[in-house]
């Protein structure tokens, strides 16, 4: 029986775990917000790990990790210390997206955007991580979000190597997302983010990407790029992808 699996909770146990009613869980199931697994008899069961992920505000967890003077310890579920680990998890997410996202054309584009942002973290901090290497990388299919973060040197520091005229983080994001910068790393970081901008503005993909004291945003409904001052500082990069 499914209930013999200690990692599965009944609907009443899941409701108590989340602090909501069983009826709320039924409504979330009907709306696709939080899907259970069902037994042969039709009973709903919820994985404890899935509930823990649903209960978390992944973006807030990533932000705290990225901005704290000393990095809090991350769950291994969210932490990719090396590029190999990141790529393996990206491939798993790609398979899930391909099965879950309504548009088959959109799934590989979401994967490509996440891959570009995550690979930038490794490409442009290689051998130069200030403290903790690697990336925060998590997704929540029920909320249709993918969150990434790193504690690297940030986009402005990367681009200053080839564009010493960049005066602040807003200017750095503007260059990274809109200006073509030729050549090899580190300047390729900007070229990759132009790919992210093009994909997001032409499809139903939303982007929030912060580096330093500035953030770039693209609304999910095929909005245009906006760049503004953030209310706090992120030393590396913090990104949220919505679809």
C-alpha cells in the first residue's frame, strides 16, 4: 500500500503540515496548484519533500543565501557546487518541463534560459569565487518558477574587465542585456544575457535578474526589458524565471 511509504502523507496529514484545510488541498488539486499522487483506490497522497518545497518561498531562500555576509548552509536539494551537478539537474528539469508545460515549444526555451543564467555563474567566477562556489538552483512546478543565485563577483565586476567605463550596476545590466560585446570570456557574459532577453520578450517567460544594486525585469506576458535600482545589494546574481 502507498501509505506504507513513510515519505507519503495522507490529505489530512498534508493539510496539517501546511496549516490549511483539506478542502483547500482539494481546490489546489483541481486548479493544478499542488498535485498529489493517487492510489489505485483514488486516495490522495503527498510526498513530504514536495510539501516542504511548496511551503518554502524559494526566491526568499535564494536571496538570503546570496546577500548574507556569511552564506547560510543550503539543502543539497538546492545547491549545485559544480557545473556537472548543475547540468545533471538541469537535464532532469528539462524532462519534467517537457511533460508538464502545455507548449512543447516553450519547455526547451525555459531550459535554455535557466541553463544560460546558471552556466554564467560557473563561466565567470571560475577560480575567483569570493567564498562559496556554485549555484542555488531550485524549481517549483506547481508555482511555475525556477530560481537561481550565486555568491560570485557580479555582472559589473565581470564587465569592468573589458568595459572600465561602466559606472554602476544599472549601467552594467543595461550593457549586459542590450549591447553586443564580442570576444571571449569574460565579456561573453553580456552576450548570453541578450539571448535571455530575446527569448523572454518573444515568449511567455518572465525574468527577474538582480546583480549588485540593480535588477532587470521582463514581464511574462511578453513585456519589454526594464532596469531599475534594487532595494538591497546582491553581491553575485539572483534570478527568478516564471512561465
